[in-house]
């Protein structure tokens, strides 16, 4: 049985961290899994295998950051040697860098989880730095795993990475496990009404939640008891609360922050909405679908279309709402309009109309409930772990 290391910054917070934990669970029956985290002080996700906590959290300042990097590389190299690691998998740029620098005969698999040309490239200087970091890790990898074809295309076109070493493997989603957990915590989400909308994610510019709040100002005109529940926390929280107040939506928009059982709220809602400006995949869409909840998403690069309308081309700016095979797609919002004074944009009007229709058209709603449960089976842990095994073995 091969010894496999999975390297990640931490086990709380974002999607990459949750994916690392899920991957350790998926692979633990096939391999001897060693989960290496830089900072294991606050573990939120269940994991499999042996945990190695380096106790080396992020540092501030160039000198301290460099010294921390050296310590992480040294510690990981020691763990690889002591446990005779055959294959090392890392997720996100920081972990990727440590993985390639600690190579000691092991097969190196790095992973990119987002649209890197969009996430860290608001200026030419930042794009240049990101391109350098991506190329450094990718060219020293035996394989680069992306979590969507959109991210794969971004690496090839924007960063010049050889497509021959890139393989797309979607995130696993254990629908049965999520549904069981959600049902066990139904009492926590009993506050949701008949026309409830949920969204889940960090309160960041990338997630575009303000477009959803602006759209809600139109939704409540047609569905007076519609309520939006925002699950997550982040730096935009106060700005989003202010926007809801300015629109007079304090009785219709609820900020729940971090909750222990988010999928119970999602399962109790009528529709899940995902207004991101860009993504790697959008794993929370899969999680909502596994709870049997219809999904409305922006057609952002990348991921949502691959989930809701596989094998079709991205549009981003849709002439009309697209009622796709497994969910509903609308145009992507922009980085502006975080106010209550400007009229709704085309994307926001589409979002509002799609929500209204999903809340009021019972046949449409029920059809997407069925299609959601059907689609999520394509992302089962068994199927995804088999795809990882192919990369690990070959």
C-alpha cells in the first residue's frame, strides 16, 4: 500500500481546506494517508489518516515569511522521509510551493483550486507575481490537478502551463452523508419560512453577495414573505448589512454568520443562490443539490456551468435566463453597484426574475429538485477517489 501525503495550510475556512479533509477520507482505505497541515490549531473538518501539525501559522513581514517557508519545507521533508512518502498532493499555492521544495524522490501532485488570473491579478504587477508562482510550482510537478476544466484552460492560456501534465478532477460530494447530517440538525433551521432563499460562502468581493441583496429588493415586491439567509462571515459583512438596511430589507435578509450545521438551513430552504463573480468550481452548489434544493447561479468562470449545464460553453453575459439541464444560470455581476441608489443591473434583474419564478412555479421547482439529486451522483466520493487513484498510480 502506497504512502500518500496531503499538504494544506489548515483544516478550517475555505473550500480547499474542506477538499483536503474530504480527500483524506476518500483515500484512507486505498492508501496510508498522512495529512500535513501548517497550522492545526482550529480543526473544523473531519479527516482520515495520520495528522501532522507543523504548528507554523502564517507570518507577517518578508523576512518572517521567508523563515516560515524554510521551516515548513524542512518539516515536511522530514515527514516525507520518516514515513517513506511515495506521492505528495498539495492544495493551493502556498502548500504547492512547500511540496515542490520538499521533494525527496516522491511523486509531486500540485493542485490549483481557483481562477488564478482573476483572483490575484487586479494589477499587472500582481498578475506577473502570480504567473511566476504558478509556473514555479507547476513546472516542478509531475501532475497538476485542477478542480474544473475552466481552471485548466486558465492555466494553459494565461500561465502557459503544459496541458499534458494537467488533469481535471472535480471535488467529491457525499450526498448521502450531507443529507443525513442536515436531517439530524433540522431543528436548528426551523426558522426558515415557505419562501426562503439561502446562499453560503465567505463574505468577500469574489462571492458577489451584494448583487443578491440588490436583487432581493425586487423579489419582495412579488413574493412578500421571501427571506434570504446568508451563511458565512468575512470582511464585507458590515457593508452588506448596511446595504440591506438602506433597501429596507432588514426583515427579509438574515446574516447567520458561521453555523455548525449549514446544510440543515440549505435543506430547509426553497432555493439556493450562488452569485459569485468567479470560482474554481463552486462546491457549495453540489452540496445544495445533494440536499435536494434547486440552484440558481451566475455563469461565472468557472465551475457552475460545468455542474448545471455540462458540455456547454460559458457565456457570462446571458441575453436571457438559461434554464439548464440541472439548474438555472444568469449573467455574472460586476465589481461595482454595492449601493442602493443605482438601478438594478441586467444580471441582477435576471437573478431576481429567476428567484421569483423558482419560488412561485411549483412544477419548475420540483423538476430541479429531481435533477439536482440526479446530477450530484456524478460527484460521489467513490467516483472521485477512483480518478485520484489513477493519477496517484500512473
